[in-house]
């Protein structure tokens, strides 16, 4: 992976972290040990994971804007429609917001996203004289991040996706799935907001492992550590998870609240 390295904090992670050894750790040391253990245990479940860009940086940026407040499936439909109707980014700049909104209508919030996408492209062209973002890879990470965040509607998650997915830079995107998993496992504090979670999680593992870390956690959040009914019995981190007893108690209470059908045993 390309890009400058962060100040990674080395941590001591036993080959198999136990609840007892974890209980002896506090603060940053505890979170970092959990991060390393999560990668060790989740990799056999979801790996191997290899970084390979799907889009160039500008394509990734526009696609990620389209994913905001909708599913990836809807965003993909909207993105394909946008590129079919407007083959070049200059075509998008020269189009009216209503035309762009019509092209991306299947992605949701089209009337808000259309002028935003057009303005992002216009600003990039005005600042650089071209419609591409590969030059960001030659910048220090924080400078590249600041450049992207200065664009309308672009926050830390979108910036992290562009820098990491398209350019291989060590930026950690934190979406709702990762945020949920991180809070439950104790990778971040329960009161940590999403913006701060990016900063904390970005230095929990080596910079060249960030894409793998992100992918393992987001996949786990989608498939096992679900929002409403997490599948704790299938989780390889269950013995270290602070949230597991809470869910077990809730599920048990729910079981006994349900009416008993004829022939059913509790």
C-alpha cells in the first residue's frame, strides 16, 4: 500500500488473548490488544483479504457520495446510470442539477446529491485544472485528508474510503457497522463519537493493515454482529466481548416473555 505511515503504537498481543489476560489491561493497551486479537480471529472467517482498487480516486469519491444515506446496491444503480447518461465528468459539470438528479434518482436524496456532486467536480477542476485525484497519494496523509474534507458534503468516512480504497493510504473509514462492532468489543469507548472513532482506530494496528482491519470489521458487522439481533454464538470474539452478556440476558428475557404455544417447551 502507498502513502505515508502513521504513528502506530506497537502493542503486546498474546497469540490467544484470554478474558483473564485482557482484564489485566487498561485503556489504550486494552483496546490495542483487542484490535490485534480481532484481526487474528476474524481473518480465518473472512479472509484472505487483498487490497485492490475498484475505482480511481475521483470515481471512488463520487460513488461514496452516492452511498450516503442509502444502500450500496442503490448507489451502484445510481452510479451506473450517472456514467451512462454523462460519460465524462465534464458532462456532469455542464449538466443542470435536475438532469443529474434524474440520472441518480435510484440512489435516494437525488435533489441534495446532484448539486453536491456537480459542485465537488467544479471545485476540483477549479483548484487543479483537471478532473482526477491521484495527486493526493503524494501528499502526507493529513494534508490529503484536509484537502478532501474541504469539499462540500465530504466527511471523515468518505475521505477514509477514497484515500484507503483507491490510493492505498493508511486512513481508517468507520461506518455504522464498524462503529457498532467497535463499541461492543471495546475497541472504542461507549461515549466515543464516530469522528473520534476514526482517529482512535486508525492507530490501533500497523498502517499497512488498515484495509484488512476495516474489511474484517465491516464484514463481521454485516454478517454476525448485527444491529438488532447479533449472532453471538457464531462470533469468534464472544469470549472477550463486553456486550455479549447484555444480549444474552435480553434474549433470555425475551424468550420468557413470549406466549407458550401448545406442545412448546421453554
